[in-house]
C-alpha cells in the first residue's frame, strides 16, 4: 500500500496531473503508470488506435528496457 498510493496519485488516475503543483507534475513523468493510464484512456474513451499512442508506448518500452538492464546488471548468482 505504501508504494501503490503514490503511484495512483501521480499517474493521473485519481487526480488530473494538470491540477497538481509543478514539482509533482515533473515527478509524475517518471511514473510508468502515468503513461499506461494515458494510453488506456486514449484507446478506451477516445477510441483511437496505435498511430496515436506510439509515443507513450515508446516511453513505456524505454522504461522497461532501462529497468531490465539495471536488474540484469545488479543480478548476482551465488551457488555456495
């Protein structure tokens, strides 16, 4: 719950990002859930397709690659 609450608040799901203070708007850009919520709203509410959501998809894929590379680099196998 301690990690989920800030993610929900900063993703734009509960509160519009435009109504947040500037510092929270900047911080919300590093929350992957923000980009996911934007894509879901665009597809489900506006009915748009892939050509309009490719930017958000690239951001999410970039974040995924970044965190995957960090986790692979920090992974240590210990057999003993």
